[in-house]
């Protein structure tokens, strides 16, 4: 090896970054606006304490949170970040954008004769911001493309006309919660987080409105990776990961699983299939036999990136860190993580 090649190898090795990505569908949502912030500030809420313990245990560099209430000032997310920093997991960079949950459409979406109830919002919610999405990062957050207001009917080959009235077609957004393309400024260059929280393919009637919508929320990202976008600007990044609660298991449970399999098999993605200790890939602890434990939370990095490790924080018993009782108290979902070398081969 020549001196020049050796120096190049050393420089590239020094620049290689291993970043831990995590996705956690919390239960940091409350029944009214401002209640989560109040619980955070009081500091005596057991479920919040358990959530903090799980997040601290993960020690992720970039963490996407689901089901966390949004407020315009970002006060609740800031209070959570303060609690995490006090516990040993500082996240100086935070992002929360107004979600579709609880945002009124003014239309009778579910056909019950009323137009201003939780099921008539762009995404289910008793108030706008309930159960939103947030991003925490140890690295600076750069440009954000927010696709949350994109209309369902405008997706190519949309399923919306199959299940929506003309009034609903004109206004209903595709994203049940949110859909973002966020740039994280890593030391070795930009890295994209493609973030989503798709709605569950249940809680509807024989028309399967939510099943069709869930399928199209996933298909949005397949099209986006293929070069289509709502604003005409094609996605061209090579360093990225699609992260979110997809609310669909590839092998069991309800939903249109073929769409999920198409996404998991996309040539630009890889599926590391994180496993829980001594168990399988499930990420949600739901009642047996229906719906049962399902894999619904995902981290799908770019196909050319090296995954060094992965897992699901779901300890077998009280000897885990944190113990199983704490993990269960935090949420019925489990935190998923992967360690990714961000330098391309």
C-alpha cells in the first residue's frame, strides 16, 4: 500500500461514524392539551419516569418518538429533554411539528352524521396535537421537508376514492400523524431521517378505510424512494433511514401486508430485523390472542449502509436494564434500536 493510499484509508476510518438510531412509540399522550406538560413539570408521574428510564437505557444518538403530545412552543418536548439530560441522555437538538391528529376537517369522515368528533379529524385525536411525533438528536437538525399536509387523494393511484365521500376526498390528508424528511448534520455529512407514524389498519367498518389509508401511507415512502415526491423534488440522498411506527406486521395481524412486504423489499432499503433478548422481532405487547404481540415499529436503513448491531428493549425478567416492570410501565410498545456505520463502502 502506498503512503497516499494508507493516508486515505486512515482518514476514511477516522471519519467513519457509528450512530445509534432508535424508534419509540411512547404513551406520552394525555386526554387534554397541556396535561402532559403539567405531568412532566411535577416530576412524579410513574409512566413518564419509566419512559425516561427506557430512553436513557437505549443511549441513542437520534431518537424518533411517537405518541407524544405536541404544543406550539415545544414546552412538553423541552421538559422531556430536560428530564432525559438529568438522567444521562442529553438531546440538545429537538424537532416537533404540528401533527394531523385532532386537526379538524369539518367533514363527516366516519359517516356517523357528525363532523367535529375525534374520528373526523385528519388523524384521530381529541385535540390538535394529541399523540404527535418528535425527534431528539445529539447532532444538529438541518432542513426539514414536512409532507404531513399532503392530500390522500393526490397520491398516485390513491385508494382514497374507494372509501371516501367527495367532501372527504377534497380535504383529508394522507398522513394520519405526520410524515417528514429530516436532515441530521452528522460530523461526516448529512443523514436523512424519513419519519412517519402510520395509522392502524383497524377501528373502521367493512369498507376498510383505515386499512386502505395505512397501505397508502406506506406506499407514499416507496414512491418517494423511487423518485416521486409531492413537490416534484426527487429524493436523492444515499445516507438515510426510514423510521417509524408502521402499524403493520409482515406476517400476522390485520392490514394489507403485501404493501409492507414491498416496502421491506425495496432495493434501496434493508431490514435488519432487530430482535428482543431471547425472543422474536415483535415490538408491541398487546393482549393475546387478538391482536397479540406484533412487529409494528421499524428502522429501515439504506441498503448500502453497514448495520453493526440492533435490538428491541424487551427484557426477559426483572434482571433487565431497565427491568421488565419498568418497560411495561412505559408503553405497550418497545423501543427499537440499531447501530449504523454512516460511512458508505
